[in-house]
C-alpha cells in the first residue's frame, strides 16, 4: 500500500531555533500534501495545503512566515517551524494524495507524525 | 464551510459487544465523502471506512459499518464484536468534491474496550 514517511518522529529543540520536518511519499507521487497540527486528545487541525511547484495555501490564523512549507518535488514536502517557541510544541502530521488517483474519494495517506517539543 | 460534530468525547464498550459512535455534519453540498479514521496510541491515522454521499447503501468493512442518514446529515460508526485492539481515538471526517479538497475532522471520540 501507499506509504508516507515522516521524519523525524520526535524532535526536541531550544526556543528560538528552527526545525524542519520532512514528509515523503515512498511509492507514489503526491502533487498535494496536507499539514496538520494536533494537540493531545484533540482533533487534527489543517495548517496548510502544499502543491508541488507552487506556494502553499495556509488556513486562516496560521502564520506562513513561521510555518514555512516547501513542496519542491512530487515526493517531498517539508514543514519548517522557524524561531520555535514552547507554544509551538505539538504533534504535526502530514498526509499526501496520490497523483494518479485524482478522484476526491481516494483516501489520503498519512505519515506517522512528528512530536515537537520546544524547551 | 463544512463542520463535523462528534458530541461524545468518550465511550466505553465491553469486549465482544457492539458500540456505536455518533457523528453529524453540516454542509450545503450534495456530493461529498465521509470517512471514519482510527488513531491508536501510536498516533498513526488509519482509515476505517468511507461512504460516498450519493450511495444510499451503507458501507461495511468486516466488523465496521456505518449508518448514513443523508437527510439528517448523520454518519455513525458501528463496531461489532469489539476487540481490545479497537481502543483508540476515532475521528469522523468530511471531504468536499475537488481533486485537492481537504479533510475536515470532528473533535474525535476516545473509545476504551473493557476486557
């Protein structure tokens, strides 16, 4: 089945530093990837939609200068949390859509998530 | 904008029994997809079942089935013969038509299974 690899699975960083999270589709090409944020025991909140070769579309209230998204190839999207602060500590999950399965009923494939802790 | 409501934050079921998880949604669209996702403690999102809005027949996947009531905008998940491995958070999700449409999730429900 379709596999999405998300790396790292856990990261601890100091306040003020930047952290990059990678999301790779291993056996399919993804023109569209979605980045979610999840707090403990809460739902997934969509942060942004990234499309290969173009700028990401951010949801209302998400700072695009803080959460930089790059989708430079059909198999890789990255989320960079810039100048991280403790309030950015959260669980971040990516999901990807298979380019060859364009129907909206095709499922999204999720990465295993990244737990970010900012000290 | 579409909204998905899961009003029960927690539920518990005895092993081997049946449990139903509720979900309602609000939309003005006539065509859409609905999903149930399972998130175990590993945090991996696992697709449980999906329903096409234009299909009247309720979707079924082994022990999992849905009760889709389009007019009432209700989409409940029934888990039969509950197993310990079913313990997880369950999210109901809505997806609009469109190649790059996003998933809108409900708040989720934590299901515990008593041995």
